[in-house]
């Protein structure tokens, strides 16, 4: 029997590394008497050493972070070469490149039959952006982040837009109609932003060679495609091997990796005292994730998900946006003290997620 166990390999089925994909095959082999009843699906994931799981997962995240960072850099240069204002570059152009990692990861997870992994990554990265990333910027700058009146005007209805995906998801399901509504709401918000910033003259340096920037942008997107696929696959297998919920990996690990583009871009902006660019990129990324990306996923393929994502992760996302906007309106500066408070808020979020999903 020991020899038989070492040779049996159950096909993983449609979802690599997921119990749903190989548990049915396992039960079939058990009923035929080929497999002992005390064996679990995780025993058949792979016989590779655990270190290989971590290396593959780390390499996958590296591809995502590197691809997203390059895409952010060269998309901004490409926009600058067309003399687009820095306000539009920060709030719209860089934003839509910054959301590529979580978008591709979410699409990949939906195709593999685990849309909750992608949704958890989206909401988890939003919480990190609204709290942890702002805290890092303030600590790095050693000063408060200045808020201009134009930014306050654009984000006046910000929490209302973020609330839409939570209201639609109260039943644990996103329909195609709800997906279309989220896409339209996101488009309305960005139209308002574009309208407010279209008349502002550009103050950015020329982006250089357009074709070179375009080439590196497509190269970066190719890295993102490969990295996002490998991230979902390796994270799912790793989570099963460690007997933890894949959604927890998405919320707390993968989500942090997807925030790197806006973090690096914002750090450079803050260093140049372009606080407006940093704020625009982060806030724009969060809203695009919550409306347009979730909407695209639901419109392409309506899906169900654990309701806890809305009640826990989604609730933290809304509260974080309200706290951040409160800080932004208080003297139009996010102070160092408030930065540390945002950091503490993110730590509380991580603890709650661990307790809820651990």
C-alpha cells in the first residue's frame, strides 16, 4: 500500500491546485478501491519541495511588480510626449496602467474558477493604497502631504462611488447588469476628473521618443500577462499546500504586490514635491479597481463570492476612504501624525482578516 501511495497521481482537473478540481477525481478513485480513504487532496498537489512553491510565487510577484513599474514609467513618458497635463497623467493615464496587475490577476482567477481570489486582491489592494501607501509616502517625505483644492473637488463624491460595488455585492453575487452599472459609474467619475483637468497646462518634461516608450510599454504588459497567470496558479497551489485559504493570500500578499506601481510612482512624485501627482495616482487606482475592474469581471462572467469579502474587506475599504478624506480636509494637509494613524488602521485590518479567514 505504501508503494501504491507513492505512485498514485490524481489529475488536478480544470483548476490547478484547487480542491474543487481534483477532489472529485480523488473520490472516484476511492470508490474504486484504488486510494485509501485517509488521504487528502492536498497530498496529491505535488511532490516538489516547499521551497519551490515559494520561489515560483516570489518570481511571479516579481514579474507583476517589475512589469507594472515599467508600464507606469513608460505610459507616463508616452503621455508627456503628447503634452498631456500632469494632472491628467497622474489621475487617469498612470492610474489605468497601475490597475493592470490586479485586473489581469482578477481575470486569470475568474477563468480558473476562483473569482473570490481576484475580488479579495482588488479590495485588499484598495485598503492598502488608502492607508499603508499613504503612510509610507508621508514617512518617506518626512512631512505632510499637501492637498490642492482641485483634488478635493474631484473626490467629493469619492466614497459614494466606492460604496456601489458593496451595495451590489450584498447578496454575494455580481450580475452582468451590475457590472455594466459599475463600469458606467467609473466612466462618469473619470469624465469629471478629465473635465476638471483638461484645461490645465502641462508642466512635465517631454517624454522623449514615442516609439521607444510604446515598445517598452508593450514589453511591460507582456511581463504582466505572464506574471499574473503564474501568480494566481502558484498562490492557489501554495495556499492549498499550507492549508490556508487562497483568498487570504490574495488579500494580504498578492494585493501588496499589486500596489507597488502606484507606490514607486508616488514616491518619485513626492520626492519632486509633486504631491498632486501622487494623490491622483493612488485615489484614481482605488476607484478604478472598485468600479471599472469589478464591473468588467462581472460583465464578462457574472460570479458569486463569499459574502465576507463585502462585510469585512469592503467595509474596511469604505471606512479607510472616509478617514483619509477627513484627514485631507483638515487643513488640506495629511500630517505625519495622521500618516501613522493610517498605518495603525492597516495593521488592524490585517489582524481582522487573519482572524476572519485564518
